[in-house]
């Protein structure tokens, strides 16, 4: 589908958060794109939409009927899974900036239709950087995310302050601060590239020297002979992504000439990630070349479990887990914790028994509401379990 500007691509946007609103404003003036509609669950006027309110709809089917491609960014795994599956019944390809959904149901969804995560967020940026690095002959050892600050149990007062100051939702700011979003992003990277994690929650090296920190993580990976998905915490580093890699020894002098250092480790990085600004290129590559930039893979080995931030009482109900004051997410190996609850599934979760701070929450601890997303997770888990070793989550 090569676009000639005479037949603009009809783009249906799902979500009216910062990504959805930003994308709408970005593409509204382009000749090659047309906004077919913007799906929301919000009642009334959408503030700061930047385009006509007439484009907003509460009807998913109406959006599907008028679109060539759907872009989903809601952060709500249960809702996004339903919408993406619906799009596939209309034979529509889907672009997500929704790693939260990808790491829970993306593997299941990818078997039902054409699905890719977009460039612009850290996983997409790492996938794009990987292509450049691999074409130059580098051998990656660490695929890394860069974070300036982390507090795994921030106060509600601080999160309200920063949400108001930065113009993000309270849940978004909290998930950034407590590391949940980071864990989700690096889990998606791990599953797509078949990477390992060094430990539960990854290493998360704190450093003031970006290059030195990248090389330290590279050494850990080298010593274990495992390619790792991980991250650094560094206030002085660029807010982007990096790959720590090696190269063939006989080209070391040339790499030194090009200011890459002495080796054996080399740092390659993208110093920014521009979120919705980079989505249009993903759309064009998907439609014109059927390019899947990154997804959760067919056989995911890593998930993001829910870790209690405080004591949670039996009988209590958790409205939403990602970005909450009650739980945070950590990357874990599925095989080691087959009964863990993916944090993205914990919407309206009813606690059957008390859970202590720091405890990994399992399906024995909570009752999860039935949904397509829950079914997709169980199907994915059992599809990758050994024969005769199916997991009973009920």
C-alpha cells in the first residue's frame, strides 16, 4: 500500500490520553493521513484535543468501519485487548504504543492479526537501534533503558504534585516513578529478542558515568554468556535507550579511529524517544512493507508480576494496579513463577487473603474478573507449557 497523497490513509485513534491527543494534532495537517475517528470512553468534552470534537466517538464499530489502520494507546490491558481483537475482525492492522497490553496479551493477539508496537517509546526505539547496530556488524550484549530517577514506593502527595506539574495522569506519573513502566518496556524487549534478565526486576545499575555503566552491564552479560534486557539509573544521561555491544577484534583500530573507544565493549545509543512523533513512520512501514517493528514474541519467557507495596488485606479490591499506591511491577521469569498475576490483569482484583509488602502476588491470593485478556493470558501460558504440565490458575 504505497501512499500517493491522493488517497490518504484513514487512521483510527484509540485513547484520548497524552499519546492519542498528541498523535491527532501531529497528523491532522498531513496530506497522506486522515483521522477517521478518535475512540474514547470519556463522557463530554475532551480537553486539549487539538482537533474537532466531531472526530470523537464512543462507538468502536463506527471507528473500525471508517479506518485503514488502528492506533491503540490506552494503558488499560483489558480494554485494549478487546479493541485490538475487534479490529482484527474487521481485518485491520493495529499499531500500539501500549507495552502494558503487549506483555500480557500481545503474543495471543499477534496470532489473530497484524500487530506491532510503535517506534517512539523505549521498546520501539531499541528495536530500531538494534537494526542499525546489527547491520554494522556489532554483537549486542545488553539492550538498555535509561531512567533518571526511581522510587519504588513514592508517596501519594509527591505523585499528585508531579502529575499536576507535568500534566500527566496520576497513574502514569506513579508508574514512571515506581519503575513499573520501565519493567514493562524491558520485558517487551526481552520477549521480542529472546533475551534474559539477570534477576527479578533486573539489575538497574545506578551510575553517574553513562558509558562506564553500560560497559559494567556488558561485562555482567559477557560473564554469564547471556544477552540481557536491563536498565541504568543516571540523572546525567540522555533520556533514551542504549545497546552495549562487541565487535570483531580485527576492526578495533577502525572503531577507535571513529571515537568508539578501546573496546571490547562499545556503547551505541539513541539520546531521546519522541513517543507519538515517531508513530507515523511505524504506520507507513506497517502498511507499505508489513513491517513488524517489535511485538511480544510467540513464546514469551518474561512477564511483569505485581509486587505489593504495602500490606493488602483479604476482602479488599484493587481498582487498577499499574500506577497505583498498592502495587508495582517487576520483570520475572514465567517458568519460575507460573502462578504470578501479571500486573496488567489486576483490574478490580479481589483479594482472597492478606498479602505482605514485597510479596509477589499469585492467583491464589486474588480473584481476577473474567475478560478476553484473562483468557488470552491463560491460553498463552498453557500454549508454552510442556505437554501435560498445564497451569491451573483458578
